[in-house]
């Protein structure tokens, strides 16, 4: 493994994550519309249907990561999963808008969920495979930048194509996934030799190992990941309803207001990796958590009228405060911009910390542990926050006091972490 970061190969590897992000961006945007308008499914069942990807990921991605650690082929240990999973995903994805009957629609989406879960962990594990420990935060920033671009392409281009035909965004996604898989196959060369011990523990044995360790850094990081994703899901899942019911905006303007958060996450994805290279991953994540604690608490405390105070004009992602007026950046928008920056500090540096807890031979397994805890929180979080809203008489502002609580728990967990920083030599 080279002792420096290969920017060209890292950007090329980012196309794998780009492909994954395009698929899920289009899926999350348009599958609920098909369920409601084509098949007349009730909102409660649509919500359940849209969690199936997380349920599939919970049971498939962690063991697949461990399995990919043990695979030995002439193509490597990760590439075969991509070459099998990506084409199946592309075909199933392209057939979704063509399914005229609900059973066929479910068959297409189920095939997509299962095949996508088969190759997501291996493609993410490729990053630490080919990147020295000291540069993994920077590389993960590049990878997530490419993923963010994929999401933007899915939503912006997909939205335009959907107006022409509901099938077009899905066919674009299928083509881009095939292209992304080909780029990874043609340009990314896996290491030829791997550390190989007497035996390779599976995902459950590795989880038990993390719990049993006397030094609890691994357990603390995984629990921190679990709690900060619960906090973030409170904001991400219910923000448009919060904007409608608490701020008095329509759903479209609520979504536009929120859009500055992922935009600034993408813009700060690469810088946050370099910041961690200077001050350390734990410190960078802790700063990000402090930012999110402050901005969500301010969203809770600040009256709705003050949150909608105009700060300056902001084309495209600003919101119109008066009919016929230009788009404006509001105080709430400023807080969400800071939230996007804080989220980049956290999210970019967490996976590198996890994989630097272990050896090169078990990177896939520990990537699987990362997805186990983040996916479990993606299932638990919306339910906790949803019940809190319901039990408080549909008070959507409650999410802005729950979120900082979970971020604070994650912050406390991170303060006891002693491992997971970049090392001078490859892991």
C-alpha cells in the first residue's frame, strides 16, 4: 500500500458510492409516490415499506462485510460482490416503474434491496483497503463528496426527468450504477496480499469481542454512532412536518429550507477529513457534536417568527417569505448550514475510526459493525421520535429537544475513546 493518498484513485473509487447514492436518492424520492398514487397504499404502510431497506441492510450488510474479508479470488475480495450485486441492482431498479401490479412491484423492490445490501459494505470497505491509515479521513471525505454529488444528481436531474416520464429517473440510476461498477472494476486494484490469521471471526464473534474488550474504545464509538444517528434522524425524518406545523411553512419550502444541510455537508466533506488530519478524529467529531447540540437546542428555544427572520438573499435554496418576493436565507437556514458542517465533521471521520480499531484482514467485518449500529439506529430513531411527537399532542418542536439529548449522549461516549486515530503506518 502506498504511503500517501492517491487522489485520482480515491475519486474513482468514489464512483462506487456515487452509484449507491443515486439509487437511494431516486428510490426515496419517487417510490413513495408510486405506492400512494399507483397502488393507493395508506401512509402508515408506506412508512413501513420505506424502512425495509434498513431492515434488509441490518441483516445482510454486516455478515457480507465479514464474508468479504474471507473471500480470495483473482479479482480480489471486494470486487466480486460489486460485479454480482451492481448489475442485479441496476436491472431491478430499472424495472420498478414498469411494474403494473403490486406483487411485481414488491418483487422488483425486494430484489433491489437484497442485491444493494450485498455490495454496499464491500464497496465502502475498499476505501480503507487501498488507503493508508493516516489518510482515511481525507479519503472518506472524498468518497462522501462523491456520494453527495450522486444524491444531488438523483434529486435535481431525477426531478426534471420524472416530469418527462416516471421511468426516466430510474433508468438513469440504472445506467449510472453500471457505469460506477465498471469504473471501480477497471481502475481500482485491490491489494494482492492480506493479513491472514489462523481464523477469521464472523460478525457476531467480532461484536462479542468488542463488548468483551477491557479497553472500551470500540464499544464507545459504536454506541456513539448509534446515538448520534438517532438524533440526526429526528431532524432528517420529521423536519418538513416540523417546518409545516411549527414554522408555518408549506411542505415544499420546508424541504427547501432543509436542503442547505446536505448541501453544506457535501461542501465540507473533504475539508472535514483534512481538519481531522490536523487535530485528530475524536476532536473533530466532538466539535461536530457540540455544533449540532447548540443548533438543535437553538431551533427548540427560538420562536418561529425569529427563526424565519431574513438574513440575506439566497437563490435556489432560500425560501420566499412573502408572495412574489425573492428567496431569502433565514436564521433557521443559518443554523442548518452550521448543522451540515457539524454533520460532516462527525460522519466523515467515524468510519475511519472504526476500521482503525482493527487489522487490514478484518476491515470488512468492522465496516459491517459500523453499518449494524448506524442501520439499527435508522430503524429505532424514527419510531422513538415519532412516538414522542404523538405523545406530546403532535408537538413537532419536541424533536429539537430530543435531538440534542441524543447528541449529548454520543458526545459523552466519545470522551472515553482512546483508539481509532490515524496511525503513521498502514493498518
